[in-house]
C-alpha cells in the first residue's frame, strides 16, 4: 500500500463542552482531491483547521508527508512543538479561507509576494516575477496593483489562492471558499480550483458545492456531529449513499 | 413593466418638475449668530478695558527666553511621546502575549503608572538621588544620580514612561480591532507570532490608533508644562521666570497660551497626513 500524503488518526477536539471532532481517522493520497461535506457544526472546518494547526488537537495525530504535525514523540511522551517549528511545518500547506482574509493594506501583488519574501527569504525580483505569473494563472494579471477593497469577492478569493500557491505548498486546504461569494462569482473561483486539481495538487476542500465535488473530487467524506459518517468516490456518496444521515443531508441540500 | 403609450394616469397630480425650490429663511441660525457676535464683542470690550497691557503680550511673544522655552516644550513633547509609543507598543504586545508572565508584567506597569499622578512621578525621578545616590551597571559604568538625573532626563522618563502606560491601552485596542482572520492568514503563510504582528496586525492597527494618539500627543504638549516644577526650562517655566521679575503675570500667561495653541494647531494637519498614509488600501480609490 502507498504511504498516504495526509494521515489523520483518531483525532478528537473539544471546544469547551462541545465535541467538535470524535476519533476521526482519514487518509489523503498525494495528488488526490478530497471534498469534506456536511452540515455546519459537523466538524469539517475544524478538521481542516487542525491540518493547518490553526486549531490544536486534543488527542490523536496528523501526519503530513510522514511528519507528525505539532508534536514530537520523545521517551514515550508527546512534546508540543514551539511557535517557530509549527510555523515551519505550515510552509508545506496553503490555506484558503471562507472570508478571503487578504491583507487590506497591501496590493494584490504584495499579498502574493509577502510570504515568499518575508518568510521564505527569497529574492524580491524573482518572487515578483513568479507572483505575476500566479496572478495571471488565476486570471488577474491586470489587477496586480489593486488593493483588495478594489476587487470583487471572486477576484479577492482568486488572489487568496495565488497567495497560498506562492509558498509552493504540497497540500492546499480550502475552507468553504465560495460560501461568502455572490452566486454569479462562484464559478470563477471553482474554475481556478478545477485547474489546480488537474495539475495534480493534493487538495482538501470543505464545500457545499456538490456539483464541484461530483466533478472534481476523487473522494467525498460526509461528516456529522464530529464523526465521519460515510466516505467513498463521489458517484457513490453523492448519488447512492449507504447511510440514512447522508441521504437526509443530500436531500435537504438538493431540495 | 414599461408603461405603454396608452397607459392612463390618474388626474389631480400636476407635473412639478419645472418648479424651483424656494430658499427657506433660517431664523434660528441668524438669531444664534447674532447672540454669539454680541457675546464676543462684550468679551473683547471687557478684555480691552481690563488690566491687561497688550503691548507686553506682543513684546514678550518673541523674546529669546520664550522662544527657547517653546522649543524645549516641543523637543520634550516629541521625545517623551516617542518613548511613550515605543513602550506602548512593547507593553501592548506583552499584554496580548500567550506568556502569562509577560501579561502580568505589562498589566502591572499599566496599573502603576496610570494609577499615580504624573507630577508625583516627575518629582520621584528628579529626586532619585535620595534613593540611589549612585546608579549604573555593576562592573561596567556608574555615576552620581544627582549629576545624571538632569531636569531633561527626569522629565523625559517621567512623561515618557507615564505616557507608555496610556499608549499601551490605545495600541492594544487598535490590535484587537484587527480581524482575527488576518492573524490566521499570516500564520497560514508561515509567519511567526512576532512577524505577523509587525507585518500584518500593527500596520492595520495604526489606522485605528492615530486619532487617539493625536489626542494623546496634544495632551503631552500641554503636560510638559508640569515639568516646570522640576526646573525643566519649557515655555511655561520661562514665562513664570519673566513674570517673577516684571510682575506682568497675565500678559505672560497669555503669551504661553498663544504658543501652546500655535503648536497644537500645527499638529492637526500632521495627523491628517499620517491618517492618509495608513488608510492605504482601505478607501475604494487609493490605487
């Protein structure tokens, strides 16, 4: 069996009394696109944020490309990594947020170049050329000098994707990337994500866009109440689900 | 639903689009303006006939002692505010740190220096020699506190450290006003805590804190007058020294007042420039 690129094992997380994740285990193979679906509060966003260590897990472990995230096993005990070590581990993942979270005081180009120049310490000239290429790739070559406030939601989200790609991540995480968009702007963001999937980027996508999941995902995972209820190829989970809860969710969404 | 040519409109609603809007007489405004002008005239007459020798005000406005004084006032206000802002930023970062020791130290600093009058702090710094006759770093350097704690240094430390306590709260409010998503986005591109604060959070916080900091700076210009009690030669101290000699108390106080107003007035356009600088990207058309 091939080593999975992301391995999630027995992960639990509680926020106060609310159990957001209960014993979740999941594999994502390199080059795969995995879509996480489920109602709000089902734990799908929390799971994604655990992979990027924006949320620290209570129990279990997540391995990325063979590296245990956020912790080190030493003498039979777990030791939490420090701020700098966690920041270094985050370099191999890119994250796209529901609310874009572009830096409003920087232009589109500066947003994309910020990480490579400030964090990876790459040469500004080389980074600028690459950032312009990335902006062209997401269809925004002419918006490089614009500030986020001058861009539409769809354009902002595409800049955010370019910003994440500029770090040359091995894994891209998308947290409901189209939920905050006006309906007519959803398509342009999904098109960029489809292009990314075709280039064999490993992706985990939390989404309500079942059409996108059906078309692009290699596997779909349905979550409810902090647990994985059902997983499999999109044709099976979305069209012929085995579990009653999956069926109920799908009929509610498609209604 | 475009109205067809045959659509019938109801009668009794004449076309008003050709009529001009008549000017309204704003009686309230005229009455208020008249009353205020009368009050100002009465006030001006009172001062003109009062025991004020206006020629002294004009003469002493630009004497070297007063000019030196206002320069010292501005120098102290700028230096103490700079110290206050540096301390304020550091203390605000400490207060928002995950480290409980740093948080407690920062909280204690704010509590101590906001909780005591600044004039008391100035006197304490100036009289530090009574507590520590010799100060310095053991083995490296030391000096007599009496020589070291000049009026300038005492005033700078007293005003600057006190200001830091207030500024830290302004900075903290500014940093809290930045959306938490900004910090997460900074983390997601691999930034450490401090780099995220410096590159992403603080530049956005600046936009929020400049108006209150402008307020604080204006207070500081006027608070430097307290340093006159520890012999720092700022403008009020100079004015006092002159009226001790010539007894023109009110005239010299007016001179000092005019200078304070002038300095504070000059600060307003400066603040507007700074606000424009930090509003980059946040108004729709600043390309």
